[in-house]
């Protein structure tokens, strides 16, 4: 942590995370949890649902990760002093071939995994108003750790020196629907994100050479699903959509039907024509898959807590050593 309120080349200062939306969907369904716990009736579904939420919160605290997919705002004191390709010290001195740029201004996003960056804003030093950074000016990596940096030749702007001077709006968490946990032979899902705050315009989706009709800037998941299923390269009932509406929430696409038998599907190409915010655009990403051990640990906590719910009313959750081991990142293999 940077001391005395000053930022460094490696630390963007104090930060806080605020949920913009509640969890869009829990990482374990009630049906999965009941099957794991061998609960065969529906009378206690509300109890199981509550235990899933509590177990997920515990797992998020234990792993310092965002497991249940949701949109969050991360507030920083400012951007890195390194600024980007030319750090601020070099820029103040002026161009000099002996002063080679060494600092890239990479900001690491806490509480990963990161699915997509939805907006970056900062307080302008002169006016005190919030300004946006155009998405072509940044490079972001999804998964863990989530990282954001200026593009080659660009720099982070100077923000007013105050608390919460920089705001990252991010879609965090693992993939929404099946394959929620990545399995061999399972198709990856995709997430469509609108960057910025448009107030009008349209965009199209192109998949395997077929392009949808123009979709409105505030389309719902149902509207996107209808357009996708109308494509010759997709077909009826071969794609399901959830989440949304744009631009507040991403829309999550899961391949189904005959598309579910193909392990890899090419990314969806998006052609945006959005208005109302010059920084706005739209793009698609493949969300990170959740490790099996992490999902099973949540199921174990739910099953053990359900079985011992009358004896454990004070502590509520029952955490066994097996569940604790599954929450250790070193157990996750190559997953991120």
C-alpha cells in the first residue's frame, strides 16, 4: 500500500469495492446442491438457497475472489504514477533518448476473476467532473489476475487528488450458466458487454459469417436470443441468453442444442453504432470457468450445514477440512 496518500508505480492507493448489482446467479443451483446433499423434496428449497448464498459469501472471503457473477465498481485514489508507456516523470522532463520508458502502468484488479471492463471514469483535476476513458485507449486481460493498462503509446490521465478519484465498473465472477464449471467436451459461453453509457444507437452480432439485424442499445436477453437463433450459423434453440438489459448489465450467451456438442465456438464479432456517449462501444468475451474443486467445496458446505442445521444454529455454516482444501487456489490446477 502506498504511504501518506501518495501513489506509486506499483500501487494505485486505497481502494474499495461496491456492488452495482446483487449476484446475477449463484455458482451452484438449488438442484445441484440438493443432488449433492441427497435432498429429495422441495419443502426446504428456501433453506438450501440461503445456504448456497452464505457458502458462496464464505468462499469469496476465503479466496479473495468474486465467485457469484455481478457488476461491481472499484474505486481508487488515482491512476498509477507511472502513467503508462512514458511515465509522468519522463514526460515532465521531456523527450530524451536516454530516458527509456520502463513503466507500463499496469493496474491489477482486486477480487478477480474479471469478465469484462464496462467503464473507466476519473475526476478531472480542473473541472471536478467525471470523464470517461475511451475503450481503444486501454488493454484489459480477463480472468485472474485481472489487469488493465494503457495501449502502446498512451498514458493514464491525471486525476484530481482525492478519495475515489478513479472508478472502474467491471463485470466480475465466473461464467453464468452451463458450462458453469468447465468440462471436457463442454462448449464455452460468451459475455456481451456494452462499454460506457450510451443513450441510443444500435449494434449487430456476427457469428460464423451470419449477421443479425440491428439490435437496440438497450436490448434485453430475450431480444438478443431471438436474433441469435435466427442466424443460419446458430439455429433455433441452439443459444440461450440471460442477464441484461444493456447497457446496465452484460448479456450472457450459452450454447445449447447441437451447438453444445462443439467444444470451441469462435468469438462473436460485434459492430457497434452507439450514440449519446462518444466513449461507448460493445464487445464479446469468453468468461473464465470455475474450478471443479471450488464448486464442490460450496456444495460440501451447503450439504454439511443442511445436515447439521439444527445443531449449528449459532455458527450457521459447517466448514469441513475437505471443503477448506477445495478453497485453496493451489488445488485448482491450471484454472484461473
